[in-house]
C-alpha cells in the first residue's frame, strides 16, 4: 500500500530590484531554460541579483530558510556574466554567495548551505531485497542517503526478511533503489570524466590586457579579457586588494588562471565560469552544485588485491586520508568496502572517482603494501 504525505512549502523572499542587463534568447514557462545572459553585479545586494538572474535565465532561484534567516538578501556579491548559459549562471551565483545550489522537486533552483536537500512530496514504499541478515548495511545506507533524510523522511530495515520501508520523496526513493541494487549486484562501474565543454578555448588569445586596482574592476576586466563569466568568492572580496594592483598582459586564455595564482588569487574554471577565490579554497568546493546531486555511484573490484577483509578496511582508510580527503566530508559522499563482494562502493563525482581508480591502479601495479605507501607518499 502506498501513502502520500506532503510537507509544508518553504517560504521564500523575492527581490524587486533589477539591474541593467541584456537577455539573449527567451524562455517559455515550464520549458527548460535556454537563455544566455549578460549581467553585471558589482558589490550588489544578493536579493536584487537573485531576482534579476532568475528572471533572465528563466529559472526560479529560491534561498532556503537558513540562508534567509542568515540575511542572505542583504549580502553583497560580485560577478560578471557574458553570454552565460543557465548552468553558468547557477555556478556563478552560488560561488559568489558561497553556497550550494540544488534542484527542488518542481525544477526550481534552491540556494542552500546545509547538508540536506530540499524535499518534495513524501511517499511511503516497501521494498524487498536479497539482503537478509545483514544489519550492518542499514547505517551505510542511511549515511549515503543522509541528504534526502530528515523531517518526515526515514528508512527502516527488517533484516530477517530483507524488507526496507522508506518514507522519501521521489528522488530519495530513486537513490535508495540505486543503492540497494548495487549492494545486491555489485557490477563494476564508474562515471567517465570528460572535459568541461563550456571552458573557453585555452589556445585563444585574451581580448585585452588589464590593470585592476579593485575587486570589481578585476572581475569586469577579466570577463572582458576572456569573454566568459567571472565570479568572485565573498571571502576573497573581503580581503584587501593587492596594493600594487593586478596587471595581466594579453596572453593565452589557458594561462590566465596560472597567472592569477602567481599573484595569490586562486582561479579555476568551472561550468564555463572563471571562479576567483582565496588561496586556501579547497578544490572540492569550487563546483557549487550540491555534492549529493552531482555525485554518482561507482563500484571498483579490489578483492583480488587483498589478503583479508582487514586489508579492504585499510585501503579505505588510506584512500579517505590521501585521495580527495575534503570530498569525503561532503554531504552524500562516501567510500565503503563491501567484504561480501570484495568491492569498493564510491559515492563521488567524476574527478574523485578517477582519483580513486588511479590509486587502485597503483595498488594493482605495485602490490598492496608498496601501493599504499605510494598513495600515502611514503614509498622509497
């Protein structure tokens, strides 16, 4: 029997202030956003920026309750969009506000800082599985499903029958079925890593040189030079601008990020946006889609590399410490050894899955002991 339960809709505030803008293309209500946007926000209040970009891109932007309570609408943001696609707009807005963005059940864009994702209508389902008398599985499932739990959502497990009872929204149920299927039939799989097609051609010469003496001037000058969106981290915006200014001569677009790093400004391309942050910015926090929504599940066989199940736990502990260590702290991320099938279950994005594959390849080539030493940087 299926039971539906709805949760109250979160209240959200919309801004009325719209700055100067140029809209390329158009959208129809209910259709995917295809507009390309040119828009400047230099130390602009977030409320005005969010409202304007929501109108321009054809996507509904909604700060969650925690952000509203924290005063996000009064926060200032700096970005410059040039012919930006909706995915670039989402990345730039979330990066400039130091938050995540996530899709809600209705297709809108929610801006948030917490671990849990926005919930849609709840539905109760009972699932059968072949996972009988394995009580150790439930905490692993709950840990990987944590972003979809909370409030009325929850999962329970009857080990003697292999029955799962879940109160989740539609996306949570899909993720639960995916997890249980991989536990039952752990077939080797990993997501393919591909180059970001939105990144400008690195061989293209920048359109102009620049000499900036303020953060807004740097963002605007860079956007004009690389002819691409640029977003500024709020943490960097609050730092004192380099007293000598930031001079950048004309150069290959692919050299711009390295030139900025040499000046103490972390710069990375993501979703076609040049993101500027403080030097301590972790690589794992550059992309601003919520980690749980952008992650994929990978299965990597390692049983043939191990002498015992304890070796599997040792591999996992080493990978957590040495391979993309900051990623495993993200909501919905995880790496687990499944001793029954001798595989690693990896919940990560494409870059992290590739890093884990490379580490396992090193263990395969060098043997367990030397491979782990190499991963840890202690091989001689």
